[in-house]
């Protein structure tokens, strides 16, 4: 008799797991000891504060391409924190690395490397208050926050700037300097991309 129960408990376990996961709660069913089945609950999703939810809802009607990006929550948070257009942050990321969070380039003329989606020089990150190891620049939240912080620093230094001036400053260090050839045309393509 016990042999038959074990054979029947495997499909029953899968059916019960599918039902519970799909309808009642997020959990996992494991084969238990002699009793048969054991329900192992998984942690509830992380609570989203009302403030964070309001930030996401503020941008939810925005149909631009940043809203489809893998790191849209980090972009929304950073845009809100630094009072920036989220599409500016997205266009910066796509212009610099096309969204590659592991982008790395050694800048021979500077004897320094650029890291992450934002291709941020380590010295620039340090000037913005980053104190971690250079490998931590690859963390999307850290990288996106530094992009926002850099744009905000340019606005504080030079006053009101257009998106093109901010793109120019991000690439060359000043809104008045000429960026690398092709930089602004790439930025424009990503900035005006529709979702």
C-alpha cells in the first residue's frame, strides 16, 4: 500500500504545487518524510513603500523606450532623486554601452579605464563620492546612480542645460566642449527612441 502512495504522491505533489503557487501563495512543495508532503513557504515579495510606488506610477504613463529597459526601476529612482528626465539617463546608457552592464574600456590616453553601462572613469566615480572597489561600478544601481549624479553635478555647475548639452558634458567634461565624433548623433537616436 505504501508503495502505491509514493507513486501517487509525485503527481499529486506537482498538481498541489501548481495549484498553490498559482492561486494561494508563493510556496514550494517538497517530498516530506513518511507523512507525505510538506509545504515550505517562500518569503513574501519585498514591500514597496508608498513613496517608491508613487515614483513608479509617476512614470508609468511615459511611453518612451526607457520604460521597456531592463533597469527601468533604477532609472526611475535615479531620475526622481536627481530631478532628471529618465529618458536622458537611458539615452546616456545606450549611447555609452548599448546597455551592456559589463562594458569596460581601457582609455590609453588617460591611462585609466571606463566601467559599466555608463562608461564612467574610475576617477570620475571617485569625484562623485564613490568609495567602493572598481568592480562595484558594474552593479547597475551604482552605475545608474552615478550617471544621474554626474548629470546633476553638471546642472549645478553650469545652470540649466539642454539634453544635448548634458550629453556633451557627459562625454567631454563640459557642455561647451566638442564630444567625440558621432557621440551626439548616437545620443539623439536613443533620446528620441519611442518605446
